[in-house]
C-alpha cells in the first residue's frame, strides 16, 4: 500500500481533548477521527488492526465449535420490556420510534434476541449444547463518553451465547470459553488477569471479567501476591478473621458524645480508636430496612452486600428514614434496642477486642459492649470493601491493588432470560424445561485501545506483530533520488511477492517527517532506503527494541520473515 494515496492523516500536535495515551496516539497517528462525543470513524489503519483482532477471536472460538452468525442491531421494544431490561438499563439504552410510532432499541447486547431465535428454532435437548457468536457494532448512551474507545457510545463487540440442557453442560462451556479467552488475549500480546466480577444488569450468577492491566483502567483489581486469586474490587473478599472474645472492662454504659456525627469524632470523644467503634449503617434491601455493622475504619461494599443479603436492589437509607425508624441521627445508631430492624454484621467485627456503638439516641454511645449479650446478629457476612494488605481469601499471600481495563467477560446466565422469555426445550422424558444459558463478550475496539495502552513509548505506538496493521513500513527517504526510488520500488515488489504486508512511504516529504511518522504509526519493522542505495544496502529498525541493522537487499526478505516469526 502506497502511503502517498493512503488515508492516514497524522497530526503533529497533541489533541486537547484526548486524556489517555491510546486516544492521543490513535488520533495523532491517523487511526481514527471523532464524529460526535463517544462516536468514532475507524480509518484504514485502525480497520486493519480490528480485522486482525477479529481473526484471532474467530480462530479461537471456531476451535471450540462455536458458530458465527449475525443478528439485527435494531430490536423491537417488546423483547426488552418482556425481559425487564427496558427499565433496568435506564438512560444507557438508546430508544427510538419508527414512522408508525413503534418502539425500538439500538442494541447494547443481544440476550433477548438470541433467546427468541433459539426459542423458536430449537425444541429438543438433542440439538444441545449450542454456542453461537457474532461480531457487531453496539450502542450505549453513556452519560460521559471519555477516554476514546475505552468508554464510547458506539463500539464493536464480540458477543456469544450458549444454550444447554443441564447446569453441568453450561459449566463445561463456561470453562471452555474462559480458556479460549485466555488464548485470545495472550495472542493479542496483552498482559491481563481474569477476575471474579459482578454480573450487574446482565443477571445470572457466576462471572469473570478479563482485565488488561493499565493505569488508565477504570476498574480496580484486588489480587493475591502469592496465588491466582483476583477479583474486581466490588467483588473482592479477604480471609475472615478468627473470632475473639471482646475484652470488657466494665458493665454496659451510655456515654455522651455531643455533635459526634462520624466514627472518628465519636472515637475521639470516647478515647478509643476508630476500629473500636461499631459502624452501624442502615440500608434499604429491596423494600426492607436492614442494619449492617462494620468496624469503624471499614467501608461498606454495596455490591457485595446486595449479593450477601440475596437482594436485587440495595441503597443507603435516607436521614429521614433513619430518624423516623430509630429516633436518632445516623451518627448515633447501633444494634442495641433497635426494635424490629434485623441486624447483620461483617465478619471482621468478630475480631474486635474492644467495642463501642451508637445508643440510638442522638449524641450518645455505649461502651463496654458485648456481642450476643447486648445485641443479636442475624448472621455474619462479608460486607466490607477490602484493603491492600488484607489476607487473600484462599489463605495464600496478601491482597494488592492494580488498575485494569475490562476487555472481556464470561457469564453463567442460568435461566434468567429463558424463563422470562419462555424459551423451553423438551428433555429426554418429553418434559418442557427452560434453557440454561451462558454469555461471552469481548470488546473488540476496547481491545484495540488496551493494546496501545500497554504497547507505546514516547515516540508512538509499538504494535505487537500479531495485530500490527502492516508488518513493514518501507521508507524511501528521498523520492527525487533515482537510485533510492528504484531500489525502494524493487524492495516494495519483493515484499509484496513474499506476502509480507507493507506500507510504502513514497511521499515527497523530508526524511525526518517520514521517520517521525513511522515511529508514531508503530509497525514492527521499518526499512529505510537512503544513501547506501547504490550499494544495495538498507537500514532496518526493530520498532520494539530500537535495534538497527544494515542489511543487503539480497538477504532482506529472509531477515524479515525470520523476524516476523
């Protein structure tokens, strides 16, 4: 491909509205252009990378027996209303009407449509298991599109769905997809971690996210420094402490704590450490008030709390709800004499040796508190946000934090959609049962950005060989020099004949401009034809290491082939 006619407009200046490396470099190197907030055009260079990512995805999924198909991006609203996600997804769902006033959805994902298709197309267990996938543009009306392709309103995604007659069959497919994703991201040159995650609006039970490690990632990963344990922070757990018997130096006593609205303020007035105070938080779990107890220096993890309590919706109670129920301000709440409101406590509270808590009377706290004797806990569960240095839940090592970009996720949906959409099959006894379903997604354009976030330097992108738009960037440093021009054309023809992808910079630009653009665009191999053209010698640079070699044209093709292996 000749660069003089190739649509890859590079930029010298840093784009003012691009905050992360991948966004900056894709704009500067001519890979994409913004059309609207969170909506981008993928120019020819980016399109070539996307094709290569998709090819690796297809190869690994086809190895598993998954079948590629294409579903519509425009969905009738009735399907989403029937599944409940018409309202659950809120304003992120892009809704529109046709000329007849009928409601439609621009698809962010395809659980509803694929469930309908399988419901109407498969009636017997004999056709199961079935695994289908597609690669398609998706749409989400993000409130704040940012970071280029990392959070956009229109993006390319691989979404796949499996259908099963048993939970065991679903578990097998889940593991197969989990393994396939590991191979895909390894081949793409990414440093990543699979982590335990929350299924969110997708529903279902078990799920893992695949995180590309990067400082710009919007997710925090908690991982063990001595084992394979890793989880998204909202789902991370730590080893439950060994329960102790609190040291009680006296009888239960109520102490004034005027104007103490926080744990730290109460601790100061009582002469205790913050971790000696029971933090009592009141939440609305679905429609019921519940009190949750944590150590004073711990924070509530609302996602985990909802899972632990087995509820769909959880929110903090308002101050008015608290006052109406307990007759006290939120900073003075505790489990002693709290009426009919059930009390649950975090595991870590069982390791408290000294305990004080709110007295459910504004401006007062109890000291010398004894669990079981002074208050009753329904159950001890895992409610806290883990902290760096906590013991890993598998007992191996301690938890550390890292930032990550979500590039893929696998879900066990169970029967969440098949039951809602009445998708059933006949089992071997002729009994109608709902399909067990799995869901498997890869953000193709997110992967594109993640690769750049991990593979760049001060001069530009440094593409891994597997996904580089071209293997070789060939530069004719002076197109007015006949010897250089003739040799460049010969080398260009030889590379093409050897089926080596090559971008040929035949522009009438200065050598310095060509070198800068080559580093910015980031092909694995740069071949510069300059002053030694008369000697049939070219300069070859490895983009990854910066190493440079003077190589004869006679040996060039063999060298490039060996390097690309």
